[in-house]
C-alpha cells in the first residue's frame, strides 16, 4: 500500500512553501503526495488521507497567520482517528513566543484524535543544514509509521 500524504503549508516569506517542496521530494518515491496552501486546504477532508504534514509560520508574537484561521477552526470539528500527522514551521527566536503556531496546530491535531508520528520541528528563520536534517528525520518518521 502506498500511503497518501497531504502537505499543507502557510508561507509569508516563501520559507514554508520551500520546506513543503523539500518534504514532497523526500516522500515522493514512497508515498503519494499533494501540496496545498493552507487557505485552500479542507480540514474536513483530512480523514480521507493517510497522513498530513503541516508547515506553518508563526505570525508576530505567537499567533496563527490569518490565512490559517479558518483551517484551524475547522480542525476543531474533525475527527482525525487513524490519520497520522506531523507539524513543523519557521518562526523567529526574536519573537516572545517562538514557533507557537506549531504548538497550537500540534495540540489541535492531537485533540482531534490524530496520531502524531514525529516530534514537531521549529525552525529559526531560514532552514540551515541542521534544520534540513530534522526535516528529513520528520519525513522518515512519517514513512516509518507506515512500515516503509
């Protein structure tokens, strides 16, 4: 069985869009992947995929970006039983609440009965080599959760 993985991103500067593309390249040989910008993503449809990976930036001092608000609200109404997930995203350590959007999304996906298969990853600004290693590990953990 080839798992279906939806990669959803919110990107103001292009960082998380690039991260989503990197993830897709890491997963494409062993999974069916699709990338969706978060304002176009349908939270209600998530139970139809095997896994979801969300890459989201943190706005200002710890807020979800405006374009993620509807998706986040819809997540509260979805039962993600049997849907695996992982969350990552860029932020700035100069902000009071570094990467809080990653935390909010992780908490909500867990509250929606999703199965977290990788530790969340927070990235300070642009990803460096160490960050890409953590991103690749996240991708490998998602695949490993399917026995791949």
